[in-house]
C-alpha cells in the first residue's frame, strides 16, 4: 500500500513538470582535440543552451597562430548560445578580439568590459513554455589589475555592474537567473562564494577560471557548477520547473565525460589543422642543443630581454614545466616554456624598489614553482641559514613583461607614484627570446 502511495505522489509531482537543460564548457585554452571528444556527450544531452564561461583560447600555439578563429568556429558548430571572455581571451590583439566577437554566432555576454567600440551584452532571456531564464555574463573580477593602465580593454567593478543588471532583470519577471562568470570559488573578497552572498536572487552560477571541476554545490541559496578545464569534462545543469507557472521545483547537475574513442567528426577535422601546425613547430629548430633546459634557459632569456629592450638590466620569470614529447631545441619546446603572449615593457626603479620587487618575486616563485633570472644586478634569495644577497646600482632600467609589471604589487605602487617610469615595447617575450636564440646558432 505504501509503495502505491509513493508512486501516486510521484505521478502527481510529475504532472506539468518541464526541464530546462544547460550544458557548459570553460577554460578550454585551445584544446580542440579534447573538445571534439567531449562534443558527443554534450549533444547526447540535447541541452536547451550551451554556454562557454571563458578562456576559450590562451596558452596554445594554434589559437595564437589563427587568432582564435578556429576555436570560435568550433563553438559555432556546437551551436553555443552564449560565451563570456575570460582573462586570457583579452590577451589577444585588439583586431583578433573584435573579429572573434563578430564571428561568434551566439551572444557575447558581459557589461563589465568594453574594448573600443565592442562590449558585451548584459543579459538575455531564454524561454521554454512558461519558464523564463535570464542569462547574465561577467568576466574575471581581478582582470583590471592585470592590464596596463590606459591601454586595451576597460573594465568596470563586477559587483556594481551585477547590481545594475539585476535591477533591470527584476522588471522582466523571470523564473530563473543564471550567471555565467569567469570566476572561481576561492576564498577571496572577489570570489564567487563571497560576492554571491549579496545577490540572493541569483539561482545558479556556471563558474570558471580556477580550473577546478565542480559537479554541483550550494553556496548559500545559490547553486554552483564548474566544468573541467581543457575540455576534460563539461557540466550539465538540469532545472525542473512547473510548466503551469514556470516556477522552479529543483536543480540537479553533473559533469560530462569525453569519449576519446568516438570524437565529433566535424570538430576533429578542425583539430587536425592545429595538429598539423604543432608538428610544424616541432620541426622548427631555433637554438643549440640544451639551451632550452634549466638552469641555462632562464639566464639566456634574461639576456634576450636586455637586448630587446635596450636596457642594462632585466628580470625574467617563467614556469618550469617539462617539454614533453617535443624536440628539445624546437620552437614547440619554447612555446611550452613561454605559452602566453606577454608583451615586453621597461621600467625605471630605485635600488630599494628593486629589492622589494625581488623579495616579492622570489616569494611567488617558491609558491608557484617558477624560475627567475636577472641581468644588470645580483640577487640571491635568502634561506633559513643565510640572508639574501643583493647588489645593484642606485637606479636601473629593466626589461620585463607586462604580466610581471601589472601582477606585482610593488610595481603597481611605483607606476601609480611615477606614471612616466615605464613604457611598453612592441614585441612579445617569446619573439624576443626566439630571435636571440636563433642569432646564436
């Protein structure tokens, strides 16, 4: 009798119920082969929406080579409805960035950014029966700190923009508010968990940026899901609603797994272009044997920066990965060491400022496993048994990257106090190092 009762209750609950499905990707970083393997899982779910939460490109050679056009074509083949640019998407040259926004057949979201005459759309409303879903987009909240002042895209405070957008959405009488945000759940003032407390009307967030897949969790009243990075997993959000009035009944989610044995044929054809280009980079020799190995490589790279910048000193910082299955003296190996499109800059520092900078960089290098090399002065970080060694002129002009310039709290303070102490060069770090190494062959 009890079993009959529960079956009857379940049947009553199911009457008039509809489901709105959202599939999501994030932090693909040009991994088109992985996306081709993930595509069948996305298509099998027949989502009402596919959204991409940012960093579609950045860090891969082929996306940089063709300006990300092939990756946008891949989203178009998947009928992606919405995308939000991530921090690495904003590292593309302005012409390429604008072309990607025009080429995308869906809607590029985000009223918290503008680049010239291009800006994101604050939100769109998608309907299914009585269900009305407002889709809002925001880029990474700390991105303004990682762009040189007065150049490139302009960014607004995400909380202020979100407050204004939600005020407008309230007038639309929607059933559900979905925020697609290139931001993670880290415990920091601009992280999702902290910001979302002030916006209880947001029902769910598709997160990104931190590369931490999350099949679904509650942050207060808000549901958060995050796809895996590099297209190693996607996410599916299922919203069950009452079809009579559109009111939400429940939310569920899970991660989607790729199928490398049965990739999507159309996306695989696009991926083969990238594979051919990568093989070309593997064949391209740029240096003598051993010059891309540690500890020789950072020292040579620092010398390359002084030559490119025409300065007496340089600070070179890079991550320390293995080269993998690529020829160790090839351009492909160099790209593994310097995957991002960092622009060179010069800055004038007093000796005390330089010491503060090196202490800051050394602390971060230990934390994030990065290598540092310098030219024009001497620096040896301290240990528990010996103090740091530092020897430098009273002032020195250095060549370093725009990433180092804007990510350093010391250098941001110096630039604010002396706006004329720095200038931007029209050459990337990787091109400068490649040119220097090639000249030594």
